[in-house]
C-alpha cells in the first residue's frame, strides 16, 4: 500500500477533513514543510508511521485540486514504499 483515499483523525473517525483526503508517505525532508500547510494533517493509524493526509475538503472541490501536486505526492509515496526493483523499473520507464 503506497497511498489511500480517505482517512480519519484520532478521536474523530467521521471528520470531513479526513474523509475526502489522500493519505501518503512523504519524504522525511519534506514532511515539516507539508505539515505547515493547512491542507495537510496527521491521520489516525498511519500518522505515527510518518504518513500525512491531503484534505480535498479544505481545498474546495475537484476543480481546485492541483492534480500535478497529487501525482507528485503519490509518486513520492510509491518510491518510499515500493521494493527497490519496482522503483528501478519506474525510473527506467521515465528516462
């Protein structure tokens, strides 16, 4: 698993902020910058392992989502969770 749609907050499993969100594993060097942005949050369950959530609820709808940013976050998460051989295969396809 390298990305999840929808999550929850600790103590509030039905929070709208988390229900419509992308959960992903960020690079450690980018985590602090992302958490400083109000669109991002620490989700329940996977948050203690370094995962973050990007709330689409706070963005204002699909028309305002930066899908290039979403793709970059998903790819970053994939690269951090996938086996090395699959990351090499991804690199070979993008060269």
